[in-house]
């Protein structure tokens, strides 16, 4: 392979195109995918892959995109690998009307997000920013999430497909492409057809930063607690009312403080409440 190969990268323009599509997943939904709007990005990706010449690119009924980059090497018995990324974004923050902003040639200055000037990215609070000095940084406007988790991975894979298809001197075996829905709610691979995928190994583009490789992942269990209170008029409540909201608060307060995300790191386990809703009679 020519190590001096000059590549015309398309990853940034793709990323900017993908993040404006709302693909938020919904943990309360029982459908696959959990939100139909995730398929909007899937359809766009299929269209772009077909335009590249990836003839088998398609979106199935469960919201998964499958595609194949054919081998171009004369070597035999090259294992089939898969590049994988998820299309959905977190239900914890709005993914609607995302406005990406490119901050050119970052100098280490504070970045104030224009739609909410209380949202400020400071080098003193985010030490990883020092590695980005001199680079361009993309953020949201402050009113939504950006969706880099994991549309950055989607854009990386799509650009890799483009480069491999347009630079035949880069030799490779057969590569399977998989874009999944619902990773953010723990259902990302529930409906993957592994036999159809047919890959020996897979690489998920959903990491921390350039050069960072993970060879393991975490596992977690979730629980939903329903509290049935006793609603009584406050004027007649003594000895009778059981306020479901207060009971929920008491449960949260009794969770061990030393096994929380903010007090653990590395491979430490933690307990992490992610939401509470309710009224006096039920929470």
C-alpha cells in the first residue's frame, strides 16, 4: 500500500449532516426500533451507500442497516470483519433541532454555547480539551445534545467506506457494515441477525478519542420501581397519608453514596438513578 496516499476525507460534512436528524430512542417504548424516526437516518445512510456503489445496502424492519464492502485482495481466507455503530441518541437530552457549531482552530479559550450562555466549556474543567488546541471543535448550540455519541462513529464508518471504495490500493478483505438502533436504551443488538452478518470479528466505532481502543465492555441491569401512595386531603392527612413522591425521595437518598458514578472510576460498579416521575398517589 502507498503510505503517502492522500485521502479526501468526508467525515466532517457527513457528521454535520447526520446530527441534525433526530434519532432519540425511547426506553418506554416496546417497539423495534423504539422510535420510528431512527429509520430516517438509516434511510439516508442506505442512500449514501448505494450512491457509493454498495449494492446490497438496505434497512430492515427493525431499523438496522446492513451493507458489504467487497474484498479487493488476492489473499485467501481473509476473515470477514464488521464495522458497527449505533444511530440513536440518548433519551436524557433532546435531539430535536440540533444546531452544530464548528469552532475553528481552538485556542484553549472558553467556549460559550449561544443558545444557553450558562453552558460553558472550560479548559480548566475539561482537561482533554488541551489535546484539541489547534484543532476544530464541533459542539451543539446549548439547547440540545450534539449526538456525537454515536453519529461520530457513523460518520467515521461511512467515510471509511468511501475511502476504501475510491482507493483500490488499500487492500482489504470483505467488510460488513452494521448500523444499529436503540443502543442507548440497551437494546442495540437485540434484533441483529448474526448469521446474516457473517463476520468473524466486529469493531464498534464508539470510543473515547483518537488512538483509544477498548477490548471489553460493561454490563448492567435496570429496575423500575412503582410506589403506590395513599392520597388524602392535607387537612385530614395525619396518620393516613403516604406521599409517593416523598417515599421515592427517601429511597434515592438511601442509595449508597460510595457506589455512585460521581464517586467511582475504572471498573468500579455503581448504582445510578436515571429518572423519577410521579404524584402524591403514585410514583
